[in-house]
């Protein structure tokens, strides 16, 4: 029975009925405690008796209460009255989008609404909440033009889905009399006409289903017609699966082609082909809005009406250009003048990498006019440089294998690390110059007096060297007897003091420090394992940016006292580490320009089976965030062990190949990685680096998952398990040397279990694998950069110097066939190579031959017979979206603008 005026539900007094909303009745009520009017949604007692409906109502409350964004309905309270649950939210004045769509809406109004809508959805998606029933009825436009998303009653907190890829949970039939024209009951949740194809099929749906619904709503706002229509529910569902809606581009120029392309991409049948994040969608719409403003300005200046051919020609010219290119042109022409901002107007755009690989270790020039990053395009990793006034990036020859580039203060040179050396190169190109040794460089910084500070590796102090080269000397001091290291230095404006990261197994010693060139006055500023950088914002104040819990944060910083002031505030969410733990994917110029990335190489990948020609045979796992280590196949080929990333941590999961069942294997907080099977398949060896630790330990645990893990060795920095010998008596692992690069060690599993060095050199030796043999191991395959390029070698055990180079053009990830007669590896241009080999007292090696190429392949495993391969590839293959770099000009103003929405 409806509630009448004056009815009390706790502190809330019913004022009037507002009608039905989602699954409940909605009332206007008075909060007698705070003296404000609110909206109160109540589920009648008869509905509350249905456990499934009640659970969905409670889920709506939990999902909505977890969100806080101007475009999302604010939830104040939840309670129960006479066994009927209710939810209290802000009271809105206005109308739903459904009420407003009486025909095509003006394009400027459409862009205003959908930009707000996209930002609201992005806020939900970044909290792993999916709406799953987005439609015009669930979008409210307030009287002052603000967009609010309603009814998260079908929202789903994302969890590992038990439905196997390709299997449908769609009911095969339903009673027609119980189905409304729009909504199906049961497990297929959503509204027909706005459901994504995967929802129609009853398959697992993630945030990209909301992006599909967004596209359908956008189409309807522009045309006044539904994108997918039919006389019956079945007709509408069939259209979603098999038909594309008519093109919305209009001949009179009213609908810009850029908007039509955005709609088309949202409505792709394959989730992998849509926008991969709502944040990216919002950026594309904002850029289109900026173009719309330019179009209007052009029309006013030329005194032409909105329908003239001249205006349409101008609009077409702007729209044909890529949005990122237009943004770069606006950046160069309107914002930059000798590197100084002339306006507080913010600008945001994105820079895609030049190839299929993620742009890593990016760094902005001091004046913010150029960005350098490390990536590959069908070859080895190189430094690429892009002027923000140019249309594309260009590689710097001579920088193969480079890492951690950093700029000279005048922007004319780049420092970088490669082949165990610190080098510099002219930003415009030319031969590189070696400055000094640096086995495993972890970042550098350069002041105006020609002094370079750098870290030679994760166990190094911060070192000082002249930009002309020479013998480096330490500036910071490591703690005697402790396993620690200093990394990621960044000068403050005075060129004397600098920020750096200190790693340590002692939590009270780790974090961000400020130091000085004379070695005095080091002080801990932050407890976080992160790089940090100082910049002057477009408000003229100084800030330090750093990463905390996947969020890029900022705080006011006084350089005079070298101390923080004011509150910490978020700048961007879901910013990952890049290449090495502790190094966050962001960079800032000296003034006003910010670059950051969300998403990384582990995001949205899958493990698939291919044959020796690279032909896809089948999918082994559903899509997920798989780390760059493994997979590992059990000796009987029935189980796959692999790492699953979750923010800054990772766990090992097991996939039963025959039953398509995926189970979690590790549960300790931190990075659980590098799974290795025992020869009999009964145990798994792996490494664990706890959240608060700087080093890792090697553990073993029954493959059944029962029992607890057993510590074999408390290793050092980057101590990771690699392989287990066929006789079960030896383990090979790698770890960072104190004065060397990555080294290889042998751990006996009998006797005292005292580790023995296998290879310790100034170079990086890693990814070692025992050659299969019936007795004690006699040969080892591994990779090393001793030649100046990472190559694959085979060497005797113990390392007597009898070694053979197998790869010819670079190679990594050596893996044996089970009989030891063939070895595989990956080239820098992502080709899987095979080498026939005969091992006895010496090695007879054939010429490497290519099996197949796969640009997205990161890691792989080999079936025992060498005829099939399990490869880690991005979902969508060649069409997979590579995370771009987001650029923000006047980032402080951008934050203020976002907060005001």
C-alpha cells in the first residue's frame, strides 16, 4: 500500500509520492534531523519477501553509496520500515532524459550531457562498479542542466566470473505473458534496446557493456530514434547481435563526423573493439566539444550561418584530423609561448604509442614541449621523442635497450641507461656518449651546473657524475648491514637538493626522501614506495606529485623549508607502476604540464593456444590482468599456473585445462609471481615480495593448494624463481647484485641448502632454464646483455666458460622442449624462434628459424612435444587498444574545473 503524507520512517517524514523508480516506490520526504528534503525509495513488503529482489535492492544501495561524483545520485542513508527496506538519496528537480527526447536534441546540448554522463560512469567504473541497465529512464537532467545517473539496482561489483568464455547463461525460453517489451527477468539483466551483445547472449559483461549502452543513448539523443528497434523483444535482440544502426552523419553538417565515429566505436559488437575505458570516451567527447567551440568561433568570425557550405567545410577539416593531433595543435598554438602558459585554461589530450607496445618510462622535457619514452615498433626497445608541436614520435637511433631516459635542463640532451652504462644523446639525434658504468640504472636527473645524479640499480646509493663523464661518487649513504637501495632521483629547482626513493625491508626506513649534493640533511618526506617530482602549478605554487594506492597524488611543497604544506589531494586514479615497482607512470614539466598513463601491458589479456605456425587453436583462459611472468604448464599438461595482477599486487592462479576451472593458489598480500612446477608436478615453486618488503623470498607449496607455503630462501632484491632441475635437486633463481647486474644463483634442495653463485657479472643475466637431462643438470640456457644486446646463451654447469650464443638478432625467454633437443625464444620484434640443439660434452647448435610472429605476445609456454604454444596476448589481437599517455596542460586548473562540475 502506498504511504500517505505524514508517515514516518525513522527520521524521515513522507511529504508526497513521486512515482515508481526502478524496483521501488519513490517519495518526497523530509529529513527531520537535518531539515532538508530528500528522495526516499521503498521496496514494498511483498517485494522484500523475494530474496533475489531484496538482494538486488540492497546491492543498489551498496553500489550507489560507494560512489561520490557530481553526475551520480548521492545516497545518504539506508534503513528498514515494517520489514520494507528503503534508501534515501538527494532530491532532484527536473526530468529524465527519456522525457527530454521528443526528437533530435541540439548537438551542443548533446555534447554537454554526454560529457557529464561519461565522467559519471568513469567514476563508477574506476570503483569497479558496472551499471548494466543504462537507459534514458535512468538518466536525470536537473533544472540547471546537471546530469545525474540513477538506479544502480543492476550494478555489479566486478568479481572473477564463473561463466566460461563462450558459454551462455541465457535462458532458452520464457513466458511471454511475464515479459515486458523492454525488460527480461532472470539472469539476463538490462533493458532490451540498450543491452550489449554479450548481455543478450547471457555472457559475462564488464564496464564495456555500459559503453555500448552509452552509444545507444547517444545515438537516440542525436536522431530521436532508438538505435536498435523491432516489433518484438526478439527482433530488438536480433538487431543488437547482427545489425548496425543507420549512420547518424547528416548531409546538412548538423552532426559532426567525429561524433558519428564515437557512436560507431561505442556500438561495436565486440567489446574489445569499443573504447576500453569510459575515461578515454570522456576525453574523446571533450576534445570534440573543444572542436565544436572552435567551429562556432569560426562561424561567428566569418559571419556565416550554421548551415552554410563554408562552415561545413571548416567543420569537416577539423573533424577529419585525429583528436590527439588537434589537441596538440591547440596546445602548441594557443597555450605555449616560450614555454610559459598565457592562460589558465586547461587542455587534455592523449598521445598513443607509435606501435603495439606500451609507452614506458616517459618523461616530459623541462619546458613541457616534448616527451620522451621507451617503446618498440617491430624491433628492440628504443627511446622515442615526440615534440608536442609534431604529429608523431620519432625513434633515436643508438638507444636500443634503453631505460629511464631523463632530460638535460636545456632540453637539448637525454640521459639514459643501456648495456650496463649511463649514456647521453642529443635529443635531435646523433651518436650516444658513454658517461660511466651503471649495471641496472634506476633513473637520473640533471642540473644546470652539469651535474647528473643517478641510481646504478635497486641496491645502489644515489651517485654523482659530470655530464662530460667520469668516475661516479656516492651522494647518499646506504645503511650498513641492511638490504636497501636509493632510486629515482629528481632535482628541486635550486639544483642542490633533490627527491629520491629509498627502498628497505624496514617499513619505517622506506619512502620518499629529500637529500642534498653535499650528502647532508637527508630527511624522510613520505612513507610511499614511489618516485616523486616537484613542479610549479599553473597557480604559481609548488607541488610534489607521487603515487599512493594506485592514485597519483599532489601536495603543496615549500622549497625553502623543504616541507609539505596543505592537504594531499588526488590528481588521477589507476596510475600503474611502469617497468619497475615503485616507479609510477607519470611525469611533470617544470611548469604546468602533466603526463600520466592509466592501464598497462597486463590489462585485458588472455592465454591462447597456437600451433607452430601461430594459428590460433583455442582460448585457455578468460580475459584478465595477467602479469608478464609465466604461464607455466604442469608436466602432465593439465594445469596452467599464471599470475593475475590486482593493482600493485599479484597472485598465482591455476587453470584446469580439461575442466575449464580457474582457482586461486596464493593468498598472501604482496607480489606472488614466477610459478615453477616441480618435475613430478606435485608442488609449485614461486616468489613472494610482501607489500612492505624490498626483497623477495622463494617458497614451495603443494600444487593441490592444501597446506601452507614453505620458505626455501629469503632472497634479495628481485629474487625470483626461474626453474627446477629434472632430478628435483636444484633450483635456479635470479637476484640483483650489490655491485653487479641481475645474477643467477643455484639453490640445492638437499643438505644445508646453501646458495651457490652460477653467474655474477657486471651485466644482466636472467630467465635461466635447466636443459632437460635424466641425471644432474649439465647445461643452462639464459639471456644476457653482455654483448650490448640481449641474447640467448647456453652454458655448462658449473659455468666453466664453455658457452654458445643461440640467438643472432636478439633474444629473450629461452624455453626448452621437454626432450632438450629444441630450444625456443622470442626476438625483440616478437617472433618466436626455434633452434635445434644436441648437447653432450659440447653443444651442436643449428641456425635459428622463425616459427611465427605475434606483435602482442609478451610471454609463452611450450607443450611437451613442442607442437603447441600457450601465449599471453591482448584481447582483440591486432585491434587491441594500447594504453595512451594522457597529457594535461594547466593541470591545477583542470582539477578545479573537474571539481566544479
